C-alpha cells in the first residue's frame, strides 16, 4: 500500500553530511521542516540554509565532544516525535550508523523514521515496508511492563540572554565567515537566530540600526545593501 505523507522532518548532521540547500528545500516541500545540527567548523556553511526561510532551524552544539552532535540530534528527534503527528516522516541525514538503534526503536513504536546518507531527489510518496536501507545492530530487549511509557518532551537548555552589542559583534564575524544574507528579511532571521528561539523584535531592530549607524549596511525602501568600505566591517 502506498500512502502520501503529510509532513517531512529533516534532521541533518552537518558534521557528517552536507546536503545542498536545493535538496533540503525539495524534501521540505510546502510544509516540512529542517533541523540542522552543527559545530564551530560548520558555521561557514550556514548562510545558504538560512536563506530557505523560517522552517529551517539551526541547532548549535552546547558543548563539543565525542558524539555530542549525535546526542543533540536524538534529543530533538524525541521532541519532534513527541508531537504525535502520526503520519509525519522523520529523515535523519547522516552516514553515521550510531543513529540506527534509536531508529529501530522508534519504528517499533509505529513511527516512520529512516536514515539516508545522500539527500537526493525528494520522493512524494513512501511505501511502508519491513525492509531497511541499513544494517542496524540488534536492539536490546525491553522489559515487558505491559504499559507504554509516556513520551518525554525534552526542553533545550536555556542560554544566557545575549546583548545587542554582543550580537552586533557576532554579526560582523558572521558576515566574513558565513557570508552576507541577500535580503533584509534573511538578515533579520539570522540576527534573531543569534538571540535565540524567543522573539526579540526590538533587539533585532537595534542590531539593524547599529549596523546602519556604523556604515556596515544601508536599507533603502526595504532593500538591503552592504557598504564595503566600512572599516569595522573589513577588519579582524
């Protein structure tokens, strides 16, 4: 039996695989989401993903270490699965087989989860099957309690509030490392991302104003322009 999927969630291990933004957009479709997990070495790759819009979420690693990104990704996978969107499809983009036990467990609970190493053409339909595209290790047997455990919705650890001055400095570095957003809305999204998930409209506007005051950018009739000669923008 073939059935259409209502929504696709991509969880991308950017340290492991680096899919093109075009493929990410194709897999998201009109209502999907992409969650991109990255470390310090991948910051320069983020700009093109940010251009895809608000349905792309960037998750930085709180504390670098062995398998740190893996743990972050599985934590967010559990959060997304806990929303109980029964027809949703979850796709982990990674070549790392360490994710496979979690995938096998989630499938045993009726979730549509898979791992793919290469994000190619986006299929519009899936065909439920007992076959898998990888060779996972045998999962350990669970205790037979007779009761289904309630799903736990993890909450990412809150970070200290960031000041306008701090985010302004981060944006100057970001322009050099990750590139410049092409539109004013894309720039606002990137600044908001620096402040965190909670809306910070006033702080975003303050950073925009400081970038204009310092002759890093100008905004004319809603059109974003960069001023290449700005001394602070070009240094260190």
